[in-house]
C-alpha cells in the first residue's frame, strides 16, 4: 500500500466525516435540547435533496440559491412539527415512533413524486477536482467540507457564547429555575427544532450534489449518523465534528487497508469502544 | 410590597399549605422558619409562580400576580436562591451569572452587576471560568446568591441557604445576607435554622404542617414558651 493512496483515502474519509457531522448536528441538538430523537431528520434531509434536484435539474435554478429558500422553509416545517410534539405531549421514546411514522410517509411521498429510480443531479457548478500535490480534491466535496466545519464551529460558538446558547444549556439542566430568570423554553424549543430543520435542508442540498438519489437510501444513513451523534456527545457540535471525522477516516482506512465490506462495521466498533472507555457521556 | 393572602397549595389532592398569609414590606428582612416538611419550599415555589394557587391571592407592589407565569414573576423583580442552590452545574460560574441577567432589562446592567457581585464575592471572580458543579457547597451558595443578584431584584427569596454547609460557612452566608439587606434589599429568608434566622430577621413567621402558627418580632417569638419549646431547640422556661 503506498503512502499516496493512504493520503487520498484519508482525505476522502475526512470529506465523508464532514458530511456525517453536518447531517448529525441537527439530530444531536434536538436530542439534547428537546429530548426528541428525531428520525424524520433523515426524511427531511432527503426531501431537501429531492427538492434541490427538482429546483436545479428541472427548474434550472442556480444551486447556490436553493439553500437560501430551502433552509427557511425547513425551519418553519420543523418548528411546526415541534409544536405538534409539544401539543401531543410526546416524550423521548414516543418521539422515535412518531418521527419514524413521518419518515415512512415522506419516503412514500418521495417515491410517488420522483419514483424509486436513481436520480442524478447534473450541474456545471462545483464540477471536477483540483490537484493538490499528489492529491485529487473534488471541488464539491471540498466545498461541502468547508460548509460542514463552518456550521459545526458556528453552532459551537452560538451555544458557548450567546445568551440563547446559555439559556438552552441552562434550560435543559433545570427548566424551572431557568424560567424564573426569564427563559421561555417553548420559544427556545421551536428555535432548536427549526434550526435542526434548517440543518437538514442544508445537508440535503449536499446529498443531492454528491450522491445519486433514491428514497430508500435515507435508511442507509441511520447507522453511521447515530454512531457519530452518540460518540460526539449529545448537543456538542465540536464533538459531533470530531466524531464524524473519526468515523469517516476510520471507515476509509478500513476500506483501503482491509476490504470495502468492512466499512459499515467501523462506526459501531468505534462507538462501542468509546462508550466502554468513557461511559456516561450521553 | 409582597403580600400573600389566604394561600392554599396542593400537590394533586394532597394539600401542602393551608390559608397562608404573609407579607414583606420594602426593605424588610422577614424570616419564615419551620421544621423539615413544613411547606417552606412549597411556599417559595408558589411565590416564584412555579406552583399554582388553589386558593388565595398574591400581590406584588400593588399588582395582582396570582395567575402569572414564572417568567413574568421574575420580570416583576423576584429572584430566588433555591434550596440546594440549583446551579446550572455544567456551566461556568460566569455563565451562571449571565443567566441571572438573562432578561433584557437586567442584561443592560451586566457589567455593573458583575462588578458588584464580584466585590461581594471576590473568590467568584477568580473562579469565574470554573464549572460551577465542581465547586464546594459554600462556593456554590455564593454563586446562587450572586446569580440572583445579577437580575437586580426587588425582593430576594432565599430557601435554606444553610442547608448542607459547614458551620463556619453558615455564619458567613448569614453575614452576606445581612450585608445585602443593609444595602436596602427586601428579603424573605426561609430557614430550618431557627436561631440564626431569628438573629438576623426583623420579623418572622413560624410555619408547621402547612400552617402559619405564629408571627412577630424575633424577640417576641423567643419569649413565647410554646414557640421556644417546640422550635428553638430548648425547653420552655
Ligand atoms: N413535588 C412534590 N409532590 C408531592 N408532594 C410534595 C412535593 N414537594 C413537597 N411535597 C410535600 O409537601 C410538604 C412540604 O414540603 P416542602 O415544601 O418541601 O417542605 P420544607 O421545605 O419545609 O421542608 C411535604 O409533606 C412534602 O412531602
Ligand atoms: Mg425545603
């Protein structure tokens, strides 16, 4: 195995890892701050991916403009879903069932509208690769990676330094005391849910850009994203980023050094060993 | 300035407070003392509007606040130093203080309030980046007091500040409470430690089994044999 190939596989691992972090971030935030395990996050991601396809491939809208309206749209939809969750008093476990229901409905909808055939978005934007020394760096992946890192670091900064971020952390630890100091937990929960929805839309744009789409593909992301989110520590954007990169690179190495079929085992092996070494992180 | 009249509170069907009427005037330090399980914390949570009144009313500076939310009650100028501190333990000292001035109108005074509480508790300035849950009980109590002060309240509710503290810390905490009071703060001090509370209070109520059984100046309460015998830990003369 030569060093060049190893470097190339590390790079592609970093790129997948960035995507894992971007897709997992919303899940992690809503799990920690809303106590909602939102399986429909994956459905939202794929809905956004299909809408991106529709807008760019069919309606010929500039792909850079797509997130500008998809993110606010998904913010509103996710906030509405959260309102329903509050209204019906759905708890953490109930949320798995309810949001899985939403996922199935959305999958059926996607099949109905766009069929189960693979769709591939062809666009002139972010085509090709740049050459960095001996490495080949695809523009689309590099752009996605930059966005993923920026998003995670930005989310960390918001949670760490803003009053809203502090209020979220305070509220999750002691809502009654937080309320006396003026924290409006319902408003915050809509904000978190909406942001997670916006993140799903953002991730979906990149799914459309990087992968061929078929509705049932959404389920193939469950395992690796949940492993990333759990390893990263719930509600910790930097944790999710590091965990995503760790999973991505390990997977990539396993594929290069052992066999491609080993890749799916990697996230779980990592997760189980980490949870064994550092229990009580969730 | 704070006046409760005929208040009754229940947990489900189990009543915890019956016909409680208390008031705190501006600048007063009023104590409510009583044994464990008397309903003291219930009363604090009711005043903070975390528990609904089943009967009775509450007025604050002449406004009826019987039916408002905890957020609104806080906005009126009530701050709570809860039983067991209830810090945001995974956040730093300064982040806890920031939560104290979360409300917009107190946020505007953040720097000034910070300077004031750091002057009161210099150790907190040194420890401002420490995760609050890792501090000693006494220091956590200081954070809880400072956090409440950051909201620049009109009335301070203090629930069992001596709970779980070493005797030397207890004395320090009571000294701080007196100091804050001398600065003009109206304080409702809720305590099991009857002697220490009566030492600092200007007026006191005795609460037992959810009922107020006495009210008066500390010296007067101390001179009443049935009170002294039952609650002050020494036999009646
Ligand atoms: N959350 C609750 N649910 C049901 N009963 C409660 C609850 N909190 C307190 N109580 C009951 O109310 C009574 C008064 O409790 P509390 O106000 O905590 O007393 P104190 O603070 O004086 O020790 C006790 O009998 C207690 O068992
Ligand atoms: Mg109590």
